[in-house]
C-alpha cells in the first residue's frame, strides 16, 4: 500500500518516477465523461428549447472545440512534470497566480457538489437510506481515493471506462426501443441561440477540465509524444462526453417531465428493475466517483499551489495532503446538501458562469506555453517570487481582467444577461470572445522584460530538476 499512495504534490516529477503511455489519457477521460452529469448537461440543450438534431450537432462542435483546448493543456504534463495550475505562475507571477487559482477552487467545490447530488441519489438507493446519507457516504469514499492518488485514479478510470461503456450501450438500446427516432430526427428546426447554447454547454464542460488536466499526464515519460498525448486526451474526452450528452438529448426529448423529476431514477428505471436496477445505481455511482475524485484531487492541488506561493512550500506531507483533501470534501458536501433540491435549475447557470472565468485563463496559458515560452519553463523560478517570473505579473492579470470584462456584453445566464445578447437573437457567444480577446492581448504584452528560460544542456540526461529547466 505504501508504494501505491502518491508522495508527490506540486513538486516536479523526476524522470525515474515517470511511467505509463499516452493511451492512459484515453481511458481516464472516457471513464470521466461516461457519467450522469454529462447526461444531464446534454439534456439541458433540449430542456431549454433545442431540438434533437441541432442540439446534438451543437454539443458535438462544442466538445471538439473545447476538447481541443483541454487536450492542449494535457500535452503540457509530460514535458513539465508539473500540475496544471502551478504553471500559471509563469504567466501571472508566483503569487499573482492565486487570482485564477481561487476561482478554480470554487469550480472544483461546485463540481464536487453537483456530482455528489446525483451520486448521492444512487448511493442512497443502493444502501436503502436517503439522499443525504448517500451524499455523505459518497463524499467520504471520494476523499479516500483522492488521498491515495495518481495510480489509483488512473486504475479507476480504466475500470470505469469499460463498465460505463457497456452500461451506456445497454441503456442506449433500451432507450431506442422506446423512442420514435425517426420522428425526433425529422423534427429539426434550426435556432441559432439554441445551437449556441448547446455548443456553450459542451464547450464549458470541456474547458472546465483545463485547470487540472495536466495533473493526470504529468507522470508520463518526458519522451511521450505531444501529439499522442493531445489526441488520446481529446478522443477520450470528446467521445465520452458526446456519447453521454447525446444520450441525454434523447432522454430529455422522449421522457420530458419524467426525467426532470428524477434524473437518476429515470435512467435506472430505463435499465430495468430489481437486481438490474441495483447494478445501474452502482454504475452511476462509479461514473461519478471517477470524475469527483478528479475534482477533489484538483482542488487539493490548487489549494496547495495557492498557499505555497506565499509560504515557499514545495512539498507536502501525507497528513497535509489528507487535510487539504478533507477541506475540499467538507466544502463540496456542504454545498451539495444545501443545493440538492434545486440541482437542475442552477446547474446550467453554474456551467456557463464558470466558463466566463476559465476561457481567459486557458487562452493566456496556452499562448504563453506554446507561443511565448516555446514549451520551456524555468522550474525553480516557479517557486521564487524574486526570480524570473516575479511575485505578481500585472500585465497578465490586466489581460485576464480584460478577458473577463470583454465577455460580459455577450453573457446570458439566469441572473445576468449582457446588452449584446438580444441583438444576437439571445445567443451566448461569451466563451468565444473570452478565448480570442485575451489570446490576442497577451500575445502583444507578454514577456516584456522577462528573459526566456535558458536552453537545457544537451549532455545532462533527462532530469530537469537537476538543471532547473525543462527539456524542450
């Protein structure tokens, strides 16, 4: 067990501890996306007025575009051997990175809570208790797996990808037996606002993985192909999410109010009764466990990164690791218990609101890593507020703020609608603006007065921690 429990946190993974292949990203992200919350996300496209054909098309385009951005973040992991958000210090400064990090932590807690609501329903049915007990039990199991760490997370992804894929094949067959597919496909009426809503729902789903996706590729050998990491991540995430979301579209189009009243209950009843129903409650809980472990692990990493930027801490004890994970679990469970009765009405706004904050971060991070720094960072300087990247990068923070503000006129949520939404027919294109504007601005202002990281010596072997830079 001692060899199974992960020891690393935000410190660089040395080459002698690297293992695995890029295919591991496919199984992890396929398993993470074949789950009930992705089903609900797809269903929202129909619940809010879309038809089957154009909802599926919009979701597919959003999954591909958002998934491509997410996969570009994943490809950073093998090169740097670092968690995703600590790289933000190169853009925002060692302490300035706390600004997007705080928002990332809120995201993890929110996703932990939303996942726990649905998984809690399944666990409650399995244990013959209630939703509240199910939420608490599920949260505790999630925390235990997150404490063990990287190897178990990937093993869980392999198991979930197989079991959940088989379950979704069976559920799909059962659903098609009930649905008048020909009628649904012929009832196609294109609406730009509804198409863009579907696209935004799936794009936000994918982009929300960006702040932690490299956490799960950072143990891959440095020689792992960037292209392979990108494509295996994109294919696993896009296939898994599109599969689940298409299923959600069909469920919402055929079941209507029955699905809205009980998302978990309807899906399980679709599978069968008795022992079969218990099996599908288990499948739902397993799928949610996979993604909620990622949210818990990512929240822990982000909290450590935030604190260490001010304390100078580079490593963390097992007790400290458990404490941070416990904080994420407690916060997420509290939110889940408070919001379990109004889940569906608030989840869409939560997704789209999160997208507002993470598209500028993604744009800045990717432009810096691929275009400015040329996939090379000075690793020790990421922990030194007096070093190459400084404590606060005010130019990057200003670009981030500009990216946030640029989206507001185009944003449409339940609690705020921008002035340019109505002229666009009610369409929300804020996430497109949130990617384009900060990418262009950051490209103009970046690296003024910051020397590039030096080329690593060619005769020193493969361990970047020895020389303080990453390999190109």
